[in-house]
C-alpha cells in the first residue's frame, strides 16, 4: 500500500473512476461526497493525502480543508476545481494546501502530485515494527498505517538491522526478546548509526517490565517499555504524541 487517500468530490462518476485509477496505482482510497462527510472522515481517521474538490453543495472544499487542518495539521491536501475561483484558490494555498489542480486534469498529473505529497508526509513517521509474532506485526502494520504512519516489518534482529540500513526510521517498535539480537541490541546499533532516532519502544511480557511499565533498561531519552498483550489505543496515542511533539 503506497498511502491512504481521502478522495472528496460531489460528482459520483468522477469519484468512482478516480478511485479505480488510484487503487490500481496501489493507494488505499476512501471516498466522501460532501464537505461535511470529508470533515467527519478527515478528522476521525488518518490519511496521508486528501484530494478535495472545491466546489460542492453545503460547505465547500476550502472550508472543509480548514476544519480538517485544525485537527490534523500534518495532512497534505490537494485541492481540485473546474472553476477558477481565484479568491478560494489563493485562500487554500495561503492556508497550506499542497497544490491546486484545475479540472479536467490528466490522471498522471494527479498521481505525480499525490506521490510528491506522500514523499513529504512519510518523512514524518516511519516506524520499524520487529517481532517474531507475524500476526501481531500484520495487525500493527494495519492499525498504524490507518493512523498515518509508514510501517516496515521485520521478524528477527538481523532482519531488523537490514531494514534499518535501507530506511531512515524515526521510531523503533521492538520485541524485547527478538530472535538473533534482542530489541535493546537492535536499538543500540541503530541509534549509534542514526542518532536522530526519535524513540524506541520495547515490547515485552509484564515480567520484564518494572512497576511503571518500563523495562529494566538504561535510562535513555524516549526509550520506553510497553507490556504485552499490547494496549493498542495506548500505543497509538504514544506514537501520535511522539510525532506531534516532533512536528512543533
Ligand atoms: Mg464539485
């Protein structure tokens, strides 16, 4: 999955055909047919990119964009319009819209613009999830991707290090007793090469944690423990907090 897109347009035909094209390109696409629906979905779920029609009945795309941005400042928004409403376009760009596309546009242009926005949005949180439990990894990938994080998975220590050579992760989520190398060993090796790493979360059974839920680990900045079974809402909140703090 290349990225999660919210596609907003009051024209159902445009919505259907564009959704098909974007899904063929490997994006996950959720649709909305009004500004109100866009605000509801855009503020309650996480998307990498929102493609928003400007002219819609009810609240227009620029108004919807402003409401979403208040709650989700990091989301990239591409505005689309068949009408040259200069004042609305200027307002959208001034408020941080990623781009404004004039309809009708080539699908290739839309895809390039989305890819470009994704490159910027992915930098914000790229997480390495390493755990021998494949089901757990698949579930974490699904949940964290839905919350706007880019996730790479590994199932043992050496594979985790290999991935860390390929990607500049900013968060590591590691099983404490990872096969091959422990989670802590992986953390030290990655941190030595990549001091800008934001946070490492070590996941382990309760017995390995102290009373505060912290593993018996050296006190390092943002090295934190999470006991298994994982409390997923707590994990999501922790990650959102780390990313939000770094964006300020
Ligand atoms: Mg329209």
